[in-house]
């Protein structure tokens, strides 16, 4: 009897085995399909920046308080609390709008009304100065939200600690309010301003 011819078709092998002069049997074996492992996508992990939020000055409480109040006034925030006895300076929550592509901004102390946001531009340029925005957020910030508090703490007669708490947020019409991470620039600027004013008084 003649030998059995064989071959490969796709993932199968086949063999024709003659049974008689007019008939033959086909044997089919399926080859294992190699499993391809899915590609591992590299997901960039967001790492908050290391920032300096406080500084201790070798100066009396009264002098540091005065310099801090003057530095705060330069920021053009409206003060909600300015209390020397507790050492707290707290700005009113600010809603930041931009009227130009150049990033010029103005602040209001209430949730923006419809007529106030018509024709505004995104606040990206302003917030990129002071915040680290995690990837995945929309690129266009419709308007911003800022909370700022400064704490002045008397350690002793010649040591005073100043701590800055700055919380920037962005508002997106499609997804709502998102919390950003301060990149430390706001805190650095305020502490530097306080130091400069104290040096002027020497």
C-alpha cells in the first residue's frame, strides 16, 4: 500500500491514509497556537514635587508679622482673616479668570456667573507657574480656584516660623473641579518677599 501523504494548512496538519483502492482516511491534528503576551504599557507615575512650605526667621514675631502682612498685600488677594493674635492670614477663596491669551488674570470672590465667563480664555499659563498638573487632565482650564493661608508662629523672642498653605484647583466644564499640586513657586515667592522686607529693615 502506498505511503500516507501529509501536509500543513494554517494551524493544522493533515495525513491521508489509504484504506482501500477507492477510499482513504484523513487524520487532522491541530497545532498549538502560540499565546502572545500583551505589551506592557509604561504608565508615567505622577510624583509630587518636593517644595519648601515654611521658613524660620531669626527675627522677633512683630517684625516678621509686619513683613508677612506687607508681602501678602502685594499678592492682590482679598484678605478674609488677618489676625495678629493667632498669627493667621487667610485670603478669601479666589476664582481666577483670564481675559487674554497672554495669561493676564483677574480674581473674583464668588463662583463665576454665566455673563462673567463669556469670552474668557483658559487659565493654563497662569496655573502652570504655580501648580504641577497631573497628566490625564484636560489641557484647557476654564477657570481656576485658589485657597491661600499663611501661619506666623512665635517660637521664642527671636525666632518666628512662617508656613504657607497654597491649594490651587482647576475647573473644567466637562468634568468639574480638580485639585492640583502646588509646585512650590508661590510658597517660595512669599517667603523670599518676607526675607527681603526683613533685610530692608535692618
